[in-house]
C-alpha cells in the first residue's frame, strides 16, 4: 500500500507576518488545496495523511468537502520541527503502508508522473527524492560580501518533494536523528545519517515551492496546465 504524507503544519514566515502561505489563493484555490489535489488524483496513492497545526483540523475537513476529495485521508497534529511533524504523520500510517511519499504542503505543482516515479524508485532502492541538477553557477563566500571561490556544480542537485521511502526505512532514519537530538529540515538527510542510499529522480517539469510572494505568479501559470 502506497500513502502520501503532506506536511502542512509550518508557519511560512518568509511570506511576511500574519500570512499563511498554504491558504493563499492561487489559480482559484488555496495553495494547499492544489497540493492535496495532486495526491488525491494520483492512482499510485491509496491514502493521504495531512499533518496540520493544532486547531486547523476543521478547516482542512471543510477543504476536503468543498473540493470533493474522495481519497481516504487523516489529519494529524504537527510537532515543533518539520521532522517532528513527519514523525507524527508516520505514526498515523495504516499498518498496511509500505511506501510513503512525503510532500511539502506548499509545493502544489508536482505532477502525477513524478509521484509515480519516486514511488517506484523507493520500492527499488528504499528511498528516493525528486530533484533537478543545479543549473546556476555557484559561488562560495566566507563573509557574505566577497566571493571566496567557484563551486563545481557538475555533481550538485537541488532536491524537492516528494521524498519517498519504504516506511520502515524512514521510520528508522528519523528515529536515529531524534535519538541524536539532531534537527533536520530534509528527510533524505536522515537517510544519509543511517547510510541508506537515496535515488535521485529527475523532475522533468517545474516543481516549485511557494516560499515568498514572488513565487505566486510562476505557480499560478504552472497550475493553469492541470
């Protein structure tokens, strides 16, 4: 059984004070509704876990009703850090869950082909992540003002979500991080901690995350294609 775990418990502070980016309307719906739709429509996903802030459960339930999301879902309260939210979501997975695709709630343009590809890669390798090769020239700066050196980009990838795993693998990886009191913002970093190989799955289509207001026009234009 394949499941999705959508992390939707963050504050999104880079959008500005008092702004919850997940509920900003873009292309006629809140950002989180688009993200949910992608996994509701994914034939490879049987169940969806949404990790939300305490008190927001009624809002998500109303969202499901408004947009007629038919796939079974469960709402789980998040934790202090992202990895705590993921941990809570993993605890809520059905016993039959074998593969889990972990998705940022603010990444609404992920297409079905990419979801399916990460699921297949995780089934084969144990862990997989949507990613794109770094295209920009990268510079390192020791003081934040002057360039120290040019970084070789030939082996660098920018990772996205979904980050998809065999359930037993990601539980073991995050448990190891928690035991060492590490705070990780990326689930594949927990796999690196335990020596678990992670397959890179190239994202053929743009798959941006809504982080700052300037991201919204691009996201709106991409969502018009769905």
